């Protein structure tokens, strides 16, 4: 009962804080004219969104970080090196995304940080992750008990961390193309990881996930169609990075592929499109990521979001079962 009370409180306080912050931050972003630049490759419906404030990820990043730190300082959630790693990754990837958004706005185009600059930042954060993790005696083996997999990676575990963080952050970033899509799917995924965390003994991570879920729901008040604000790379990189960190720390890396299945499919659609063009000199999809393919088929944006979120919910429920019995 106590854990249930903590869970409900985490969601509620995250939601309330983010809604209040959104009401304050949205007019400020408009005043600062931090409008999103829309790619010329997308359709007219997206071109109409030109100038919509970006960097809206701050609406859920700031509340989640402050609330989690407050709960730690007041001993409402147990302290561990794991929660410190989660906060470092969350804030670190948010900073990378913020710099990317800021430079894009400054240059008046969609080109912020270069690929190598992003990678450098991700390597730094992954190194901090690995250092704290190893200092705390973390395991460096990739283990999946039900499949009898137990591979000792030793120092290669650092590269494993980097691979997951980069993959997850880019997957969420690619999916953030329709109003409310990435935010809704992330909320669903973090609910799943919260439940898994509680069951396998990571209460601190579970509480963090639920605070983030509440904050994301608050953000969606402003981000659902028609969006009044976009999360930007500030939000998408932070969400993907911390999702990968949670999967690693709970030793549910394979579960991530299921819980975040829609993000994975969106990413695979881009990879397949590139390979298909190189091999057969024609497109496999009308446009990628996959949500744009459905738009080209004539689907309404809201219908695509509904379909993807329902599918994401089904995958998340499957992921909970898979993750608990893993």
C-alpha cells in the first residue's frame, strides 16, 4: 500500500509541476521567438507548424529532475548510485539536446550540433555512467536467464552502454515527428519500466519513471494536436537516453526492444529505406520515419498517433511480462 501511495504521488506531483511550468514557460518561449524550423521535405500540414515554440522538453525535464532530487534529499525514495546515474544521463542528454536546439535556432535552420559533437557528448556521459556503475560494483555481463545467456563483457560493457544510449536517444528523436507521438509513447514505455523496476527490486528507478510519466502527461497538455509547443531535441534525446539507462540498470536490455518497440520500428524503417535505395535504387517506403509513410498514404495525423500509441501500449504490456520473467 505504501508503494502504491508513492506511485500515485509521484505521477500527481510530476503532472501538476509540469502543467504549472508549461503555463509559465510557453509564453516565455513565444516571447523569445524560439520557433521550430520545419523541413521542406515534409508535407503542407507540417509547414503550417513553422514557428511553433520548441525546447518544450524543459516542461517535463525540469519537474522530473527537481522532484526526484527533492524525494532523494527527504528520504522519500532510497538513495543509490543507480538513481544518480539515471539523473546524470537524463540531465546530460537534455543538455546535448538543448545545445542542438539552441544552435539550430541561432543558425535559423535544422542544423545544430554536428554528428561528431553529439557523439562526443554521448561518450562523455556514457563514461561517467560506466565509472559510477563500476565503482558501485555493477555487473559487466549481459545476462538473460530464461534464454541461458550469460556473456561477460568486462571493459566492453562501456561500449555496450554507449551503444544503447545512442540507439535509444536517436530512436526517440526520429519518432518525434507528430504532435504528441513521442511523448505519449514515452509515457507508456516508462509506465512499463516503472512496474518492472518495482517487481525486480529497483524502487528508486521505478519512482523516477513515474515522476517522469506524470511530467510527460502534463507536457502532453500542450503537445497534443494541435501542438502549442514541441519537445525538441532537448526532450527527445533526454527521454531516449534515460530510457536506455533504465533498461541497463534494471538489466532489462532485451526488454527495451519490446517496451520501446514502436521506437525501434521507426528507426528500422529509416535504416531499411537507406539500404533499399542503395541496393535497388528505389524507395521501400513513401517517406521515413514510418509515421511519415502513413501521412503520405493520406492518413490524418491524429489517427496515426492513435494507432502507434495503441500498438505501443500492446508492446509495453508484452514487455512487462517479458521483463518480469526475464
